[in-house]
């Protein structure tokens, strides 16, 4: 635990995140100005997969699925040790620097808002959101099946199966810099399933339905962009006008109404307790205990938190 440091207190511009050990999330991060900075290429694919494997190992993150489209990525993961922000800080910072270096650019890589992390409240929600992630290339009108996407896309058969073994990229990374020459990423089944085979079976059924629904819609809209045209796009290009913007950013997803209400209730209670504790500490009161799930103040300033020994 870091010792508390004396720093000016100020009101946060965003509500604090509640980071609880064991939560499963759908995570999304978007590129600056919706540009295609993550456009599939051998270099970008290797950089992202290498750093995802490295970050997951470093912070004990369990990866269940991933899909990296040209201007954003999705992950479905479980955070056993309540280290999601540290994991993302490491992953996002190094992806931005390494891919920027490969593109010869210096500007901001990610959109100014932080990553989105939506808590999944039940196994059925994990199946639904994992299928959503893997159907993303089809839903975006890029290819007619997720497996055809030339970027990073975690095949369902890799869940609990063959691991990804990735060599350190030759560009940007110093061979003497201390990062391993090779890393391994195992895609595993989420908590709540009796086996990887059971999760794969449920996932494949939902994914097949999603992709078929999207293919039916696209037939009436002129089909798919296709791999060749995806690869021909410039990294500085962006989607045509019409993509939804400034939409709601939920923190909880659940098909079961009452589980969703329960999860939202816990979040509201956390925010209420956090604000009370924050005001008390700002007023100079001693012995203030922050609610369970407080992350940044615990890590940076060592504040005592409920449920933390």
C-alpha cells in the first residue's frame, strides 16, 4: 500500500469507477477522431496481441474474447485482482506509442474519453456480449463473417484450447529493454460455466444467429465492404457520417431486469458512499473509510477502504 501523499483535492470531472475483484466486463476503447489507426496490418496485429498478452499476464486478467476493428477494440475479460485500470493504462499507453511509431505519427491516438467498462451481471449476459464482440465486423458491414476479419479476432475454438504465442515485435521494442521475447495468451472461459466446451457451445449458437441476422440486413444495403477495401483504407481515414455519436455509456449490462436493478443499486450506493467519504476527507476529518471498490484514491493515496485488509 502506498503511503498517502499531500496533494490538492479537486472535484473529479467524471464519476469514480467502482473496481471490484472478480467482475467480468465488456471493455471498449476508441481511436481519436474515429480514425482507422488500428487498421489491420501484420505490424498492428502483432503489436496489439503481444501487448494484450503481456498486460493480461502482468495484471492477472482473464481474457475471454477480443476483436480489434480499425478504429476501436472490444475485450471481454474478468478482473480477479481488481486491477483493471492498471491493466488498461499499460495496454493503451504502449499500443498507442508502438502503433504511432509504426505509422510515423505523434498525435493523440485514443479518443479523449477513457475506456468503457460495462459490468456483465450473469453468465447469459457474458454469452450475449461475447457474441456481440465477435459479430462486430459483420455488424459494421465489413466482412460477412467474423472469422474473415483480417484484424485480431478471437475464434471461439481457441477458448480453453490452443494458446496464442506471440513474438516481441521487431520495431519500437528495444531487445535489451526487459520485455520478454515471446509471450503466451490463453483465452479462457468466464466464471459461471462448468467447462470451456459449455461456454463455447452457447457462444457459437448465439454468434451464428447474430451473424445471420446481420447478413440478412446487409443484403438489402448492398453487401459488405470486403477485406481488400478494408486493407486499402488509410489509417487517417474515418467512417462516413452517420455513425452514432454521443450515445449513453452504461456501466452495467444485464438481460435480467432484477439483477440489473440490483447491480445498479450497488453502484448508486457506492457513488453515494464515495462522495460522503470524499467530502469528509476534504474537510480534514481523520479515519475516513472509503467504500469497497474504490480504486484510484486507494492506489495513489493509500486511503483505507471497506473490505480491504
